[in-house]
């Protein structure tokens, strides 16, 4: 019986081979595949990747500082997770491609770190093209649209991911440099030229306002009745908790430049600063005061942020505001003799208004007037250049470049490519064009209180900053038990040039700035842009944070 079964088994063939031979081939295949797979896995190992080549050890050092290596969740990603496909076919193709890299390693193509950095942009472009072609396939092994709960994500991430999903974007379009440092001039690479058409130099050069010019209807001049606001009953007026923060050298050009500021892309889409950064004021202020980012001056022990309570009320004639914040011990500025930039004024409080005729005011408010070439900013021109400029007859340049709007310039350099200074202080339009903008309401209205003289100044920003004493805006302020309380009474329609006429059915962009502890120039604390309306029955909470309360007096 047994012999008969053995004879029957010998007759069995698999693909022309006897059963015995098939078993031998099968076992050999397992051994071969096991060895092959062992080699494959060994070449995917982090230790192998980081030590096999010089250039890999250099980028490995960068990678160790990135969130894919070390993060609060403890879940990381290795080299192969990002650079080797999971599927067998694409994995084989990638391994074959890697053989060319081994060849260049043997030839010593990049034996020095300098040679590596010279070719780094080209190497990065190869990875970017691959990820664009595969829809960031390796990213999606861990990060998948279907698994994202946008409601659990921070507001900034949720907004950007929702937009990316709607527009069919892929991960690498926003997350370049997530694991390694970006090469120099990466944003000038032709890989991205067609991907960011909305973000080209032409788009970023803000020229004429998007809205047509409209003449301001100023009406008759009005003198305020005095400090009405301090005598009002404020208990029933809602409080908006605002956190002012040090903005450092984060200019409007810096904000728009995606290679410097990750939110530049979102800003170009029309996102407001507050949408992404609300709640981050303390962290941003700390970056500035520590000079870790957005600041190069030593600010000593100056506080990075100031919580402020803001209340807003109105009647048929006036806008009223109350501000309260805690004082702090004097912190001398190390770069100023005596530590005080403005010894006469312990504080200066500024409120600014604009409508949407000022470009970018609907997103950044008064930030639209903060440029990279203003006084104390990185590209501020030296005094000799200012004195020799033909614009000295039209602009007040004795103390440097003041705030100005981009609409007043023929050109604004945003990215500072090839060493060009960012900004456009010396690209001033002709006087007739400036006058047309001003008459059409394209300016930023500002009112400022100075504690030393108890003086109220009112003015505007267009081609430069203009300030005069005001009879239509009244401030008062006092400090008690370490808490400052300030009041503003402002006629809705002052009738004065440079004061934005406020309509009770309108929506406006409003900002607050505080020069605290004898500070001056740009060394102030600022708020985000807020939307302002007057007792509206319905407001879009995405656009309006302040719905003023009607009050009787």
C-alpha cells in the first residue's frame, strides 16, 4: 500500500517538475526570499540610512530636531517610512533607483558637506517631483484624509486641511521642510512655479486697491463733548479679552512670504491672522522677547504679552471704548541709554480703524502699514540714504521711515530675492495719485493717547504717518492699584480729514496697540485685526469679534 502511494506521488508534477523537485524549489524559494527580504529590511534600517553615506549623516542630524523623530506622542517616522514605498512593485523600482545613488557614492560625487549643499536643491527637487507625482503616497501611509477629524485639530490646521481637500492639494505642497531643512532659494525652484500661481511675485506686489475708490463723506466738523466714556455705566457692556503681544520684526512683507512665514499661503487666500493665531499670542511674544524668532534686538526683561479687557459701546453720535490691563515693573531696554525710549510717556495707547478699501486690512488690520524697511526693521535704510533721497522733500525722513500703505507705492518687494531690500519706501507714487487715494478713503485712521502730556492725537497713514491734536477724539487714562484703565470717546463722524467716518450699519477693521513702559517706535504690543459692528442683529462670528452695545446717557 505504502509503495503504491509513493509511486503515485512520484507521478505528480507541478509546472513540469516532480513533486520532490517542487518541494526543493519551494524551500529554496523561501530561503532565497527570506534572505532577499532580510537584505531589503536591512537597507531600510535607520542605522543603515544614517551611517552609509556622508550626506545621510548630515541630514540625519537635522532630522533629529524635527517632529517626525521626536514628538509628544512618541510616534515617529524613519527614513524608509518617507522614502521607500510600502507596495512591492514601487519598492523594487525605488531600490533600483537607489543603485544609482550607490554608484555616485562610490565615485565620491559628494564627498564634502560643501558639495552636498551645492547640490541640495537638485536633490530636494527629485523628492518633491516624486511626491507630487504619487500624491504624497508615503505621507498617506500614516496621514489619510479619511482618518482626519478636523474638529479635533487646531483651527489653523483644520482650515488648511479642509481647503487642501477641496482643492485637491497634496501633502508636500504645504509641508516642504517638515523633516529636513529647506535648501537655499527653495521657493524659486521650477518645481513650484506652476503650483503656486496665486503666490507669484506679481500677485504679492500689492498695487491698486481691489475695491473702487469711493469719496469719503466727511460731513460737518464735530468737537467731542469731552470725556464722556469715563462717566458711563460699563457693567452691562460685554468684555472682549484681548491679548496684546510683541510682533518683533514680522512685517507685512514677512507675513506674505511663504518661505519665511508658513501662513503666507493662507494669507494670500484671504485668511485673517486671528483665524490661525488666536491663542498663540503669549508664545509669539516669547519668541520676540527671547530673540528666538522675528526679533534681533535684545529686549531684556520686557514682557512679551499683555492681557487686556476691551469694552465697546455707542450711541447715535459717539463710539465709546474702555480698556483695562495690568501694569508691570519697569524693564529697561538694553539698547537704549537709560532704558527708556520715551521717558515722558509711560504709556501710549493707539486705536486704528480701516474699511476694506485698504488692501489687507480685512486680514491684518494696521499690519498693512508695517514694512520691512521702517525704522528699526531689518531693511531700514541708513540715514545717509534718507538724506540724499529726492523724496526727502515729500516725506518726513528725519527719524527714519514711518508706517505707510502699500497702495502709496508703485512697487513693494516682498521676498527680498537676490539681496533686494524688502518694502518700498523709495517707490512713492506721484502726489496726484496719493491725493486720489486719500480722497477715496484709502487710508488707515489712527487715534493715540500719550500719558505724559495727557494728549490725544488723531491722524492717518497713507504715504506716511500723519498725527495732529484732535478735538473730535478724547482719551483719558489712570493707574490704580497696578491696573491701568483708559477710556476713548470718539465722534462717529468727526468731519475731519483722516478720521474714518463710521456708519452704524457698516463693518470696520479695528486694532489696538500699546506702547508700554516708556517704549516707542515699533517696540509696542499689538492686537490682531478685529471686526467691528454697531449693535447688529446678526453678525458673522467668523468676521466680527466686536458688536458694540448701544448705551443711553
